[in-house]
C-alpha cells in the first residue's frame, strides 16, 4: 500500500501523515526531509543558495528515487504539483489523496516557526493557492477537506475512503 498526500502548505499533510502511517502500520516518508538529506542543506539554505528552481530539481529527483517504495505514506511538499513529471513516479501503485482547506484555515494554521520560503505574505500566498488548487484536484484520486477537523478525524476519514 502506498498513499501519497498532496495539498497546499498548511492543509495538514505533515500532521496527518505520521498518524496515518501508524494506524496503517506502514512507514512514513516526509519528502522535504529526503530533499534536505539529499542536498545536505536545510530547506531554507536550498532556497537561499539556488532559489526555487534548485529546490524543484531536488524534489523531482526524490520523487523518482522513491518511485518503487511500497508500504508507505508519502507526505509531499505543497509545490509538488508544479511539475507534472513528478507524478509519473508518485502515481506508481499508489493512491493520491488531496488534503484541502479554505485559505482562511490555512492562514490560521501556518506556523511561522517552520520556514516556508514560498509563503512570503498573504497576498502572494493566496495567488499561489488559487493557481495550484486545480492542480491538486487534477492529480488526486481522493479529496478530503481538513477544515474544522482534528488530525484524528482526517486520519480516520482517509482510512474509510481507501477501504471503499
Ligand atoms: C513548498 C511547500 C513546503 C516545502 C517547500 C515548498 C511549496 O512544504 O516543500 O517550502 O512550494 O508549497 P509544505 O507543504 O509541507 O509546507
């Protein structure tokens, strides 16, 4: 079983993924951690030294490197949908689930302690949100709203949805 979580920054992918993996008894892959390991730099440093294009290159490579992994929940970064080529690997034997939330919810959830180079200000983040919304919907097989739901509620909803 392979579950790929996609969705905008702040929808709850990184909070839901560990609980989901635990309940399903499978591994968790946090793609941003893999990217940091591969680059030997933090996310902040990757963006500072090579910009977004450098980050996207690492992200694309990691997508392909994990293509054959099974029994895992893969938590992707919010921008993984910016390159359709990432999905040639991500969709391999997997269920792709979009977690979504209203922009208001996202604003409340975004934790400024976690560096998010692409969440600069409200206005540019909203533009990115609107640009990406149709892309998450296009790539996902299952779509789940996380608005007003706890991590456990979302986790259980995912488990129900994959049983169908
Ligand atoms: C990004 C989202 C981040 C991280 C990077 C780029 C994006 O992950 O991959 O900062 O382009 O939306 P989260 O969605 O986990 O915040």
